[in-house]
């Protein structure tokens, strides 16, 4: 009996389960996915005219760089070398993502690996770069994550060794991708400068736009823009050296000269620099554009930020530096320059200044008004009154409550002292001081003996006066001996010397307070304590009494202490002011006794009255300082709690009120569910504080002198949503300012009350170049 023949393989009908699965798989394979364009570096080359379906793709890595000479096997080991080809790989339906991925990994192993590690925006810059590719180029992308090529590489100063020798290698290409509004509105409109000596370069909109390559955007951008601008710098070393020189304050012309000298110093061909003034201006625009691109990404990622206005005394500068303050992901609160605003009286109306600042901020982040949480003035007497309408407009632009107006305590101290000095220095004192200083500056023998020159009398600002008073106090023995021997007609009187000593004691107290405020990275409530301590010291040193709600009810208001000097809720007496003078050093004590004995013209009584006014009026005015102000300019008791040791004492209901105050800002970035989680994490923080003894001890060690970053360093990861919320609020606290009220803007600008332009592009370039390394490091850290 024959064995039955083997049955042929069974073919399942098309309607069977297996066939359906195969058909489904086939259907999935031919469905084009838009995400492949970014994932595998592709571009669409063909679209069906009837169905609008994609029918052809091209590999952009092939187009830009060609295929690599060496491929890698599945284990990542190099395979046999092959002849390099310039053919571009094209793909057509049916679509197979595995085939596309295989081509990328096999034909572009090294470049595709680097490309895959980039962010979406970095990938776009990588592919939209239009310069000719070079095998040896080390392409440097904006915000790249590589340690060696992180957005321009190391600082320019690090490229030169201490001996001044220039590096022989490591030069690469810098590429950046810039949003359209940053170039169109900021660089080609706001930052045009008609007053520059290079106006043909910095006031021509066409030349500004011509420095960038405009290309259609290949991705679906969040801002809806259909195009972007590409920054392309073929010589990274030249670019960074140029930025270093501009950051140091070199003009465009001087910068070009120094670049040429650097090329001459280097061995032939090692540097490859041929920078002209045109190149320097172009590099300044590139750095500015890339900085603003990073700022745009930072503002987009944050839920709240503050605007900072700071500048110098009107005698020291003509600009106010407008900055934005944001909280970064590493808990740092940082400031970044955005625009230097003129404060000269002959410039256009202040609302024009606001309009310009608002236009710039809108180009960086549309809807910035909904995230503005604070406006801070930190230490510039030039801001008094001049920018009140600008600040008011900024407040009015916020659509929700909870925008804080904060004045630095240092700023208000300076205002009070400046006003006091104007009142206390009469014409005779000023004339005598000017004559004395002028006379001493011409005495060569005395100068040789003291090995120093008397400072020039500038004005009666408390800073300038402090410099003079310090000098006269340090050199008073030699100077007074000279006047006693030479007896010139301008020799100051004993009263003059005593009053200078009383001023010296007063200014020392003020300067000590300002230095303490300056020493705090973030005051966070400490300012009020420091100012109170300053007032207490002035009260004790000046024998001031008060404050009293009703002076007539004060038991100390005795008649046996002589004339009473009343200053608001405070008062001092003739005896108190006289005792202050006697408390000073022996040099002053002897002069006071001399004045008492010959007090025939009321000279001593006038001196006592002046000293009483100096200390009494200062206490009265300084006691009115309010550090925080609300949106309606009414004084508030305190700013929001932002440090852990403050938050553990904040009730849940108070936090709910705070969340409701900032609800509109929060909802721009977060959902209602996420804002609820902020309250949940706050409850967890309070629970841990109550239950965990070691955690409680850790929190209790904190105080108001701790910086925000230090306070949250060890626990921020446990409460990320709460941390992010209070970090936005922390931007409203005033930062440290110098006692002189100077800023980085001062000394760089080309000042004139009659300038036609609102901005000084050379000044903006210097400030942008200064912050370029920091911003690009943040871009690399945050993956922008």
C-alpha cells in the first residue's frame, strides 16, 4: 500500500486571520509618518497632486555631507572601507521605517549618532545649515550637548594659553537657528543705531537682514512662523576671540585691529583671521541673535519672570539697564540683559521707551505680559521719577493681580541720603570745600610729602562726598598742620573739621549697611532687618529718641537738656548732639573744646544744630523706607514665602490664596491638576517637617541669609512642583547692588542728550558679548 502523498502547503484565504494580520502589517508599513522627517533626517521631494500624500523622500544627510567612507556593523565595529559616493538616497512607497533607519545607521553612522542626540531645534539647525560641508569640520550647534562643542566651545579666553600662544587646532564651525521675529523685529528694527560712526552698517535694515540666511521652516513650530534665520560662522576661533574683545569694551574698529594683530602674531595660516569692521559688526549681530534665541526658550519654559531696571547716578551714566530675571532648573535665580534704555531728558516720551521694551519682549515671547510677576528697581537714583510711567505701564500690561513692584532698600537709602545732603550743604560749605580741594591739589610739596593727591571736588552726591571725607579724615593731621603753618586765606575753620568728622561717622554707618545688602545673593526678607539695624545704630550714635506716637507724652522730653530738635516721631536735644561730637576721637574733641571757649558768634551752636539735623532727619526719613510695594503701590508687609523654613510655617489656606492670586499666570504653563499638586507637595513638606526630627533640624538651620539655590539644593528634587512655583516668585526679590549704584552699563555707552537713536548698538554688543558664554552654557544644559 503506497504512502499517501504529502499535502501541499495550505494557503490561507485572504479573509483568514493570519492573512488579515499580514494585510494589517502591510498597511502599517505604507503609512507615511511625519515624525520620520526629523527622526531620520529626511525631506519631502514628491507629493501626489490629487491625494496630497507623500510619494518621495530624500536623505538630507546624503545631501549635506555625502555617505561616510566607513560603515559600522551591528556591534558597532568598523566594516570594510568602501569608495565614497555622492549619490543621494531616495525613498518611495511602500514605506519601511526599518529600511530608512538601516540606511541612516549604515551610511551615516557617525553623523546620524550625533544627530540623534540633538534636540528638535538643534536638528533643524544641523540640517538647514547651507554652507559647504568639510570632512574636518567640527560642527558646533546652538545648545549642543557635547562637552567640547557646547554652543561655541570654551570661552575665548580659554583658547589662548597664558604665554599668548595661539592654538593650532580645534577650530570649527558655529551654526545657530534663530526665530524670525528676533531678526526681523529686534535686530532689524529695535537695535538700529543712526548715531554710530558705522551707521552704514548698523542702521541699514537691508544689511542687517542680509547677514542672515532666511529659510523655510521644515518643522511645525510652536510660534506658527513659516521661516527661520540661520547663523553660520565658518571660523569658531575668530568668532569667539572677537566676542571676547567686544565684551572687554573694544569698539568695532579697535576689535578689528586687534583681530588682525592676533593673526600677525600667529604662525602663518594657524589662525585664518581676516576680520574687518563689517565682520565684527556681523559677529555682534550673531551673538545677539543667539542670546535672544536662548532667552526666548527660557521665557517659554518658565511660568513667571521679573523685569529689573537698574542704572547709575545721573552724573555717572545715561542709560538704565533693563534685564529679565528667571529661575533656572538648577534652582539658580539669574538676570539677563535685554536692552539699555536712555534716561536723558531730551529723548522721546517715556511711553516710547515702554513701547520699545514691550516690542522686544513680544518678539522674544508673545504673551510675556501674562507671565510678568515683578518689576524691581535695584539701586539707581537715576530711576527716581524718570521711569515711573514706564513702570506703571508695565504694571498695567499684566492682565492679572499679583505683580509686585519692588524697590531695593539700597536704592531708597541712597535717595534719602542724597536729599539730606542737598538740604544740609549750604552754598558757603560747598564754596569752601571747592576752594580747599583746588588749593590742596596745587601744593606739590605737600603732595610729595603725603604721597597722594587730594580728590577733585565733583558735586555733593553722597558718594562723591564720601570719597572726599574719607581722604580728609585719613590725612587731616598733615593737612591741618600745613594750613596752620602756611595760613592761606582758604584754610578751613575748626567748625569745618568737626563737621567733616561727624559726616564721616554718619557715612560709615550708611556704607556698612549697603555693603551688607550687597553681600546677600538674595535678600529674601533680610533687607528689612538690616535697615532696622542701621536705624538703631543711628539712633544710638546720634542720641536720638523715639519713635513716639505723641511726642508731648514722652517722659524723656525734659526741659533741662536744652533746645529740642523734632523730626517727625523722633527728636534729639542740644545736649545729645553735643555729646555726639564729644564722643568722636581726641583730634575732634580738642577742636570742640576750642569752639566752646570762643563761641562769640554762635559758631558752636550752629554746628550742634547741623549735626542734630544730620542724624535726626536721616532717622526720620530712613524709617519710612518700604522695600516691597504691591501693584497699586501700597506698602505690603512682606513678599511671598519662598524658602523652605518659611513655607513650613505657611498655612494651607494662605497657600491657596497665593495660588489663586497667580492662577492666570500658572494656567499659561500648567493645568489645574498640576497647580493642585503644588498644594499637595506643600502639605507633604509640612508633614515631613512635623514627623521627621532630622528633616526638621535641617529646615531649622536655614535663615533669611540663605540664597534660594542653597536652601533648596538638598530637597528640591523631592518637591519639584512646589519648588518651581516658589522659584518664579523668588525672582521679585531685590538682588545685590553696589553702594555707588553703578551697573555694568556705565562706562560703555556713548552718551549724549541729543542722540537721535533710542539704542546704542555698540553698547548692546558689549553687553550681549559679556553674557554670551553664560547663555550658551544654559542652552547646552537645558537642551535648547
